């Protein structure tokens, strides 16, 4: 009865599935996982069911970022005027962690860099409160994919071959589970990847619920792995982990409502702050990749990322200033932007002492026939996490502890940040750049987006939003367009395709910018026509991806 009441209050119970409504849509990096999510919608599941199913499938079919050994964030927007909610299943520092644990050099591919995983608990929490189908039906497709295998495509084959060839990949269990013929042969498109150990793990989760991951045999195996590799996580840390439901963060941009994540995700605060600054300018008076536009967006990014470094962290451990996302504060920041000259990042440091002189995540978007929208981003931190597979369990561990500011007091021009809010503390959730975002107009969901890419994530989301709102681009064009990134330090403007805009680089240099070329994001998005309800996918081909309709 309690669950039904919560569904009705949030507006997720909705009317029964109808053939007359627009079809649901799943857009993500892995075709098999997208197929799983769409199949769940066809079975009468809602977008939350499809999100859990897709995420578990990604743990099988996209091992470089899909996971049960990592964490993430889920943004849920019901149809109509119901309030959005955010599910925080970010990894957490084990109780034994402290700010000095990285004083000596630590290999990123080590057990010590693992945070307490949150994915299974978060997906279980969201499904229990807001899902529609039985839990077993949601997890079963991933079990089948792991036990029976799936066809490897060219993108996954390249990724597996690269990580297996790397000298940083030292874990024997990783090589046994993800190497073809024990690592003797390279993967090729068309090969079949079977992971029986992961299948058994997922079957336990299917039969016992999320608790099956955090207690019992799976917890014993996790504990043994930590002991073997000198990691810090204990069975007590696993048992203590909880997902947190948080109030979604909201802002506005040119008549649109922006719905995003609150801390410990830095993404929502950063995106809303940047949009607030941009709103004070007529950005569309110049073309999208004109030097004037790129300069302005770079200056906006520079200021928001500076504030990210000083103020943002786990709200359970640090007080987040309320002014960061106000229009008044944005106007003050915007007023200091010189439209004819780049600001030196060091000039914005203020009370942050500047010392002398990566990441792999995956995002997917889902909307169901009733209009329930979910933006979900999940991560292992680096590509394939710490490249450690829990023996006998088949899944990869994260290395999210490296997302803390692990050198206290050391903020430098290379991009290292050592400010207090994100220092390592036992039980703290490390700051994240993940930024699943939903844009609404007149009470209707218009855009579902997000991206992987470490600190580039908020800027990737900003690029997509500006393309859609200011330049009125079709969602696929908005996703395909070259992206821009500036993160305060290193003090340089990164652009994906300077070659397509031959005068842009020289113009930016003339304004005082240092420039560079980058590749950022994987922003699988959905646009919903407010008049017809027609859903259009924006499939990002920078890695891979597929859109599958219900």
C-alpha cells in the first residue's frame, strides 16, 4: 500500500499502456542494452524499470563503464506538473579512508582506489519505489546476456584489445574474464563474449534483490578480494551503504526549466550557473562556432569551474553556498567578462592558493509511453575502472577514490584541485561531474540529456542545451555538433573540430586564449515535441550507440 501511495504521489503509476500514445524510447551506447530497455517497455514496464534493466545489461555489454561495481546518479521526471526526484547512488569512501591515504603515490589500477559500490543499491532503491514490473523481470535479461553471451562489435573489440594490451592491466582475473582465450587472441567484431561468473552474480541479485550484493556470499567474495589486494572496503562498509533520494536541483534558461542533480554531483550546479551567466548575453547574435560565441562560452565555463573547485563536495560533510545558482550571482560574474579579451584563470583564484607549476562513464536517456523520463549516468571512473575483477564474480571494480582531491592544499595549473570540500574522509561521497539533465517547457519535458567524460561532462551538457535552445538545432544535429571545453585549469580552450573552422583557432589566440583539440562526451539524448509528443533520438556516435523504440 505504501509503494502504491508513493507511485501516485510522484505520478508514476500513470494510465495503463496504450497503443495510441507515442512509443517509449531508449538511447544508449550499447545496442544490446538499448534492446533490453525497450523490451522492458514493451512488457508494460515504465521508464524506471527500463533504466534498471538497461543499467544491468550495460554491466555485461559495456564493461568499460557499465557496472555493478561502480555508482551513478538517476534523474526521474514524471509527466505533467509532478516534481522531479534524484537518486544518488554515488560510490562512497570506506570508513578507514582518510585525507592522507594518497600522500604516497598510489596506482590508479589498485584495490586501494575502490569506493564502496552504489549501483546495485541505487537501482534497487529506484525500482522498489518507482518501478512497475517485478524485480526479477528487470534483472533477468542481463543474466541471460552474461550466461549466454552477446556479439562483440568493433568498438568494444577495440576497447577490450587496448585495455588488455596495456601494461597497467595487471590483474590476472581481469585477463581471465575479459581476455579472449585467456588473452591469447585479440577480440574481433562478431566474436561472442560470455561471462558465466557475472551471470551467477546477477542471478543472485535477481533472486535475492539488491541485498544479495551487499551481504551473504557476494559480500564474502568482495571482502576476500579487498583483503587479497590490500583494499580498505570491509563487509561492514558494504552493509552500511545506502542510496539517497534527493530533491532535484532546478533553474531556468530563456523560458525553459532546467532540472539537474544536486551535490555530490557538481554537474547540476555548474550547468545552471553557466546557463544563468549565458542568459545575460544575446549569444545567438553570432553563429554557433563564431569566435565571439566560443570566447563567451569559454569565459562562462572558466568561472563556473573555478567555483566548483572552491565550494562543491558531499553536502553531508560541507555546506554548499546557496548563492551559486542564483541569477543575481550570475549577473555579477557575467559583468566581469571582457568580450574582447580572455581572462587568465589565475586571476580568478581568489583565496584558492595556486601551487607552482580521463575518465570513463556512460549515460543513457529513456522516456516511456506515459511520458515518464529518466536520465541516468553511471561510472567506474577510469575506463574499465581499476581493471580489477572480483574473483569468481565476474564484475569490475571502480577506482572512484581518485575523484577525491587527494593532495590536500595543492591546486595547480595542471588541473589538480586540493580544496577542502572534496578531501578524502571515511563515509564521504566523492564529488562527481556527472550531469543527467532534463529540460522542460510549459510543464512538458522537452530534452533528456547527459554525458560521460569526467570534468568535461557539464560542458558537454551545456553545448547540447545551447544548440537546442539558442540555435534551435534538431537534437541529432545538436548532439553531433563539435563541442567546446574550458575547466579553469589547465587554462586552455579545447575544441573538437578546429579543422572545420579554420579561422577560429587564430581568433581565439588573438583574444588571449591558449587552445587545444579534444574529444569529449557521449551525449545520448531524447527530444520530445511539446505539441505532438513525438520522441526523437539524438544518438552520439563518438563511441557507439543505438536508439530503440518500444
